[in-house]
C-alpha cells in the first residue's frame, strides 16, 4: 500500500515538474525590448518607449 502511494507521488511529481518546465520556457520573452526614443508630437518632449506611439505618457492621457 505504502509503496504504491510512493510510486504515485513520484509520478505526479514528475508530471508537475515537466509541465512546469515547458510552461516556464513558453512564457519567457526575449530580455531585449525594442526601446526607442520618440519625440512627442504634442509637447515635443523626448521619451523612451517600447510601444508604437508618437505621444508621451502625459499627452496620451489627455487624448
Ligand atoms: Zn507630450
């Protein structure tokens, strides 16, 4: 009885571990983002962003 439980635990552990590994690698994104310097079309302020925008954070809120 006890031996069967141990085997079951080991099997479940193995499944959880392998699933966790593939999950982790699938979620990971490249460390380098596409950070670029943009001049805000509204206030002319230079700022860095990785988003596709032409306005700074403040002006985007006003829009
Ligand atoms: Zn702006």
